[in-house]
C-alpha cells in the first residue's frame, strides 16, 4: 500500500454486459443494490451489447446507493467531448454516483476498422475531458482529435472520477500518474496483482502524489457448488490473458510455448470465442486467473486481495447462471469480511 493511503474495508461490486432486456435489467439492478453490493459497472461495447449510457440511466433510476461506471469506454469510438457530455449527464441523473471507466479499447475495435488507442491518445483524451468539465473554452490539438474553442453549455457539477482500465506496465504507470481509480485486469493471483500495484505506484511516485488511485479488480468467472460446471463457465476468460496480457501468464507458470499456441487460436474478442483455446490451459492456471470453482476458491482470492489492500473486487459473472455466481460471490465476500473485521 502506498504511504498515505488509509486502510478501509474492501468493497464489492458487479460488472455486467448490458445484454438483458430493459425490464429484466432493471430488476437485476434492484437485486444488486438490495444484496449490498457497492459498485455496478457496465461494459461499453460497439456491437456486442446494448447501449451503455441508456442502461446506466436505467440503473441510476432504479438504484439510490450504487456507484455506477462504464467498463469501459474508449477514445476511439467516442470523441472525448462526446464522452465528457455523456459522463456528466449520467452523473446528474445518478446524483453524483458515476465513475468514468476508460481504456485503450480491445480487439472488437477491429470490426470497426480501428485499432486500440495509443497511450498518448488515451492520456490526451482524459486531459481534454477534464478541461471540458471545467466549463472553460478549450482549444487543443490532441492525439487523434482536436478541440476548437469547445465548451460545454451545461458545465459539469464536479470532476467525475476517472478510472483507467489497464493490464500492461505502461498503462498501469499512466493510471498511477493521472487516474482517480484503476480497473485492474491482472488475473486473481497475488504475484500478478502485486506486480500491477507496483507499476501503479511507480506512476504515483512519478507524479509526486501521496497515495495511489482507488483499485477495483475485475474477477471474471463462475462460482458454484458444482465445481465442474463453474470451471467450464469460468475458464474462457483465462484465454484472454495470453493474447492481451501475456506477462501475467509467465507469473502464473504458463510456458511461452503454450502462450503462443493459445494466441494463435484466439485473437481476442468475446469470451465465448475462446472456448477451444481455453481447453489447452492447465487447470491451475485457470484457477489463478479466474473464478472457476466453488466458494472456497473464491474465498481465498478475496482474502488475498484484502491483504493486498485492494479497494474493491467486482465479480464479472460468466456462464449460463450469472446470477447464481453473483449471489455466491456476495455470500462468500460477506463471510470473509466478517472474519477479517472480527480479527
């Protein structure tokens, strides 16, 4: 933990793709809040889910306490000015409960004829968004975009917290320098998480800040007493790491040869497309990267993150019974928290 950062109880959250009908989704939001979760993150996908800002509006209207966020938008499909306005709108609707999750973008951008943003474009976009929120007239030549005497007719009520989604060292250090929070995609094993935190802290130190940004870890997968079913549902996300964040694979004991083989079979995109590649991965590796078993395995991951000082762990349920995973996660989280608070 960076010097100056207070130790607070770890929070719990849920991350979802907005794929359900509006009526079903609204009921799910109510259930998530009533279950005691603290955060709700919705993916921003150009083609693979429903429109994130419409669903965030529904979530804001059907909840009163949940912190809401994009998981995540990017500066390629949306101009920073469009994102700035969208963010302040949801923040107004939710009465100050919105967090802007943003990242470079992933391989689904290829379907649009685009590539993920460079670090320079991501950083300059964040700078532009924050300047626009002040209500001032902004003229700037950003990386991949420009603003010419641009200003918001309805200035932001506040500087909305910006969370950067990251895995690699350069993006982690950027997040440490400029972000209010981090959505950490680093698997679930302590070695990988600590490595990521170290890089975030390098950015914190470079910026002369006194504490690191808030850290939310996304825990993809499934939790079920039927461990075989949970493993089958959760293993596909493990194939994402060889393609997008191979460094964590080495830390988790995966050979370079197997990393390359998985990369040739799965080029990124929806997790469902990774099923064949995921079958090549050893069981131990899957367990280190994802929720893929019963409550006891989830319990150990939660304990590890509490010891590392993670601020929030958000479950991203996969498989046919996402809501069972959500409830099993929250039950396990509460049990671990109770034991820690009593110690």
